[in-house]
C-alpha cells in the first residue's frame, strides 16, 4: 500500500490533504491502488467533488481489463492455440 492508501486507512483523514496527495500521484501508482484493491477506500475518503478523478479512471481500467480478458479467452479458444 502506498502512502496515499495508508493515509486514507487512518481513522481521521483531512480530505483536502488526501485530494492533494492523489493529484500528485503518478498514473502508475493510481493503477497500483486499483490493482491491489484499496482504491475504493481512497475514493470514499476523498471530497465528493474530487471523486470523479479516480472513479473515471477506475472504470476505464476495468473496461480495459475486461477487453483483454475477452481477447485472451478468444485466443485460448482457437484450435491453433490448443494444438501448440
């Protein structure tokens, strides 16, 4: 868990400070929060007007993940793949 996740996990969180921390994070670290499953905790603790930043990215990542899972299933289902 990165420092943003650890901060969001605390009992008392300054939502503006958390928002600034999220805005400073590189995209890679935001994706790590999503892949490790604690992005919802961070979104929950953000001010309501700042949640869209991560919610929209999370939806985009989930769509991309679903697309690649579908492509992988198609490849696995091909006879040529099964033969190799």
